[in-house]
C-alpha cells in the first residue's frame, strides 16, 4: 500500500466519520459501505464487500442515536478492508482484521467522546451570546475537527494493522478456522439484532439474511 493510497483512504475515513453524526447521516458510514469503498480504492471491492458483510452483521444493532456512546465503525472498517485487500486476503487475515476492527471501533468511540467535550468547551467559552456569523464559524470548525479526527483514526489504524498483519504468523493459521470463527460471530450478531425488526418484519429479515447467504455461496 503506497503513501498516496493511504492518504486517500485516510481522507475517506474522515468523510465517513462525518456521516456518523456531524453531516448528513446518509448511512454511508455503515461497515458494509465503508468496506466496499475502501476495497475499491485498494483494488478489490468484492473482497471488501465480503469483509463488510461480517462487520455489518456485528454492527447492525448499533444505532447512533443521541449522545449515547457506541462503537464507531467507519474508520475501523476502512482500515480493515484496505489491509485485508492489499495483503491478498486469507482466512487468518480475515479473522485478524475483524478482531482489530472491533477493538478499533471503540478507540474511535473514545475520540468521538473527547471531541464532544471539546465542542462543549469552545461553543460559548465565556458564556456570552454570539453573533450568528460566529456561531456558523464555530459550527464549521467543529465539523472540520470531526473530519480530522476520523482521518487520523483511520490513518493510525492503517499503520497499526499493517504492522500487525506483517508481524503475525497468519500464513500458518489453520485453514477453515478464520472463516468459521467470523461466520459464527456474524450469525450470532445477526440473531441478536433480530429484535430490531420484530415479528411483523421477520419476513424481511429472513429475506435479507438469505440474500447474504446466496451472495457468499455464489462468490
């Protein structure tokens, strides 16, 4: 992975981090979309989609509502997909990047909390009313800070995961274990997320799960 490619991926992570709360919330920050985009940049969007489905299943019950703290998926998913694709995939690497992404999501969540605290302090630092133009500038600065935060989390994740993927003996990992572990984790996550659909939407839930299975088998 070259420096220019890494920079593009970091910028992508920053943009997708904005979608989480600050701008839009168009759901492009979901792990599936983030992994497809990162995989496309790294050269294999299909492999990115496969990883994205696993991470999406593990993240499907997470809803960024209000001020609740939740794992931030997009920067971690971008880093995981880029390293997974650039290093040629493999079951051992699949398990490694999934585990890393799950941990790195909480690092991203911690940075979101710190940014919110910073925004509270700088919104009205002395408690006096602000002119509309000043409010706009402070809002834009908060958005810019969130973009920089997301890009930084993505970049650091790329560096750490690249190092770990090179240092771990993934080539000797037993065949089948990585896919089995990721599949079982994804199945458990999908089952636990069924409560979001309820009994009235169970047919739609089953149809979506079936479509995912067909995609995996056809691939």
